[in-house]
């Protein structure tokens, strides 16, 4: 495995002639919480993730740009992934929840509300240009590795090669694997009672029966793809999406010795993240081996906040402290994610003011590589990144999740929300409840200001509704009146 020393030595070697444009690698981790790596993102006393070994992420931050206020476009995976792929907001394309199969609603019923219909089939080819297609048209070899989950089972969009990727390894409609173990063929365990075959990971038959962890197998395949492309002189765009740290929480047993004394489930979770970090080292090490790491743009982030209300060890809904709640929630724990990038023309800096969201990454990554892309519902931050301009965002970040995740934690009910400046407003459709927080002095969203600052609430609430109406968002319906429920401040 390429360790930090190897990467450091690679940087000191004579540099080859520059390629026409940089390679681009997106590491999109599944369900990784904001505090789940060794990075603190400015939190003075880091409460979680302190014991997780992520030296590759730390090295990336050391040589590149750390953005403390990174966000996903949705609190669950499919919408946020599609937002990066397309630059479209979930409210616009109506892919507002995670997909399984066309016609199958993956949420729960909410009393008194008829929740809106949505694109249960997910994203389909030809709808709008994808990030992979932009790179493909610019002459890049495009490879998707790991979790895709852009579209539902049996649809064309479930196969990433229909969305602009030349090659896919592991990509399908599956939102998580049946197993992380090669000894189980990354498939259902022998009793056949656990998960349907749709979650069996494809394209890894060569590793079936082997004592190898899923993320290790994916990394080996990624290295092969890099070697093939670089030896042929091809530029690469890699969408590398580990299945970890999504459930099932299964330990990489070779790494458990690093987490002795921890809660067993949390120790297993930590080995999953360390496995992702190791895979990142393998991938970047392959570019370093070819002398092209300094010609590679790397973006590291997560598709939504960390899972916390179930399946974890210890107390539920506390795993993302100091943020409130977690995956599926309206609060910061559901949408704030780690965001680090490095590469040509990306400064070595730590941004504390700027807030970027997944929809921004579509145009920003393309632009950093010299490819023109329409910003869509996001913003192109490439120029500001090159200039190291850490300034507060002047446009709102909007979330629209008219679905019900259940009663297992705070904020899991149907909601829409918006951040503008330091303030964040949330509207819960079921109870018609408004909440308002100042994140500058209340990152944990513990002090609701909606009663104390009615004028600001009115201003923020009106802007939220206007932004959603502009995107033609769909609304829940009150079953007692048959009327749409819109976020209107009384």
C-alpha cells in the first residue's frame, strides 16, 4: 500500500511534462459524517472521530483546501449523488429520496399528509448532461467505481455506462452491499435470509471466496484502470464511491487491533472508514507511481450526514456531535459533510467562511479541469478557489425532503430548509412548525429563534418558499382539506 511517505517521495520526483488537462478524482463516501475522519473542520474540541485513522484524508487537507462548511444537497443518498452528477437541485428533478425500483416509495406514511409523488425511478439518460458526459466529451476516460445508486432497479439509469461512464465496477441500483466480505462473495450470506440479490455487488467475481474486504477489492480494480489509462496517455475522470460506511456495519477484521476498547459496533465502523482511507491511498498512489499525482484534482466528500438514529453503537442521534441528529434529518447532522480538495491551482488553505453544496461540485470540478459547464442550480466556485477567496456565500442553500424517515430521531419528518448567511430556517410540513437558528453561535441548533426574531423568520421563510416555487417543487397535501401545504410563515 502506498503510505504517506510514498506519496511524499512521489511529489519530490522530477515532474513529467504537463498533460493537457488534469485528471480528476471524486471520492464520494457513503453516509460519512462531518466528524467521522481525523479532521476537526474547526471544532475546538472534537467529540467524535478522534480515534479513526485517516492519514490519507489528513494528507489531502495538508496539501490542499479544507472547506469547513460543506453540504450535501439532500439528507439521503440518491438525490445528493444525482445533484453532483447533474448540477440540478432535487426539488427540480423531483428525485427527492433514495430510490429502489420505479413506483416504489421508500419513505413512510406521515399521519394527516399525502406526501407528493416523485421520480422513484431515479435519474435517466438523456434528461440533462451529466458530469461524466462533460468529461467524456472533453476526451477523458470516465470510470465509475463502487456505489452508483443514481436510479432504480431495471432502469437504464441504474447502469452508469448509460450516463457517460466508459467503465463501471460495482455500480448498480444498489444503495448498499449485501456483504463487505469476499468470503461471502459480497453477496447474501449462505442462509439466504438477509438481503435481496439486488444488493450483491457486481463486477467483482474475481475476488469471490477470497479473504478480502470490499473496499480493498474496489481499490485494486481502480488501480488497474488507472494503470491502463495512464499507460495509454489518457486523462481520467474517476467517480470513486466506496460502499462504506453504509450499513451493514461489518468490520475489516485486519484493522480491528487499532480500535481495541471501543464499543464493538463503533470499532467496526472505524475500520470501515480506515478501509476507505486506505483505498484512497491506493488510488492516489497509482497516480503517484506514474508521476502524475501533482496533475490530479482530488475532491473528497460525503453524500449525506452520518447515520445515527439506528444501527450504530452507543446512544442514538449523538454520533455527529456537535451537530444535531444525522442522516435523514432536517438538522445540520443530516446535511453537513466533510469537503476537502487538492490539485493543480487549488490553494493550500482552510476556509472558514465559504459554504459549498453538492450542486456546486458539478460545475466547479469541470471548471477546475478547464471544462465549461452550466452551473445549473449550483454555483461555479473554481475562480474563487484559484484565487483563494474565502468569502461568505451570498446565495441560499435550499433543501427539500417531503418524505418521512420515521420517528427514530429529531428532524426525520417531511421538511424543507434553507441556509442564508449564518441563519438556517426549517419548515416541518406535518406540524406546520418553523424553526430558526444562528449557526454562527449555535452550531448544534439548540436555540430556536423563530419566536424571538419574527421579522427574520418572515424574510427567510418567504425566500425559502420562493426558491422552491422557482424550481417547481412538489408539496404535501393536507388530507383533511385537500389543500397543498406550502412553507408560509403565519
